C-alpha cells in the first residue's frame, strides 16, 4: 500500500469546483437562487453563507447560533452597513 501511494496510485485530492461569476449569474437568472419559495431561499442562504463566511460542510451551518447571535449588523467608518460573523468558541478554546 505504501509503495502504491508513493507511486501516486489511488491518491486523489478532492477539490470543489469553482463557481464562476457567469455560473452564479445563471443560477440567479434561472431561479435556482432567490427568494421566491422557501426551499430556494434556504439554498440561497446556504450558498451565500458559504461564500461570504467560509462555512464548510453541514456542521458549520448546524453550529450557527441565533442566541447569542453569531451574526450582527455593524456600521463601517464610511456609514455603510455590513453583516459581521463571529466564529463560535469551542469549549477547548475557552
């Protein structure tokens, strides 16, 4: 097994495919992303949370808390509002 691994046999890096701006625009135009039904809205939120908050996999989404909230609205120095995400602190980090 070690020899085959060293030779590169059966060694595959799993890598997600990049969603280009063109593909994302197509998803919005075709209605795969949006707010027109609950399922589509949920899929859109999952996509946007992964995109903007770097949440990976289902566990990151499952561990989001609303009390106390990990998301808050902040105001930048230029007066523009933005959404801030605070990572959860695990018991081992306390």
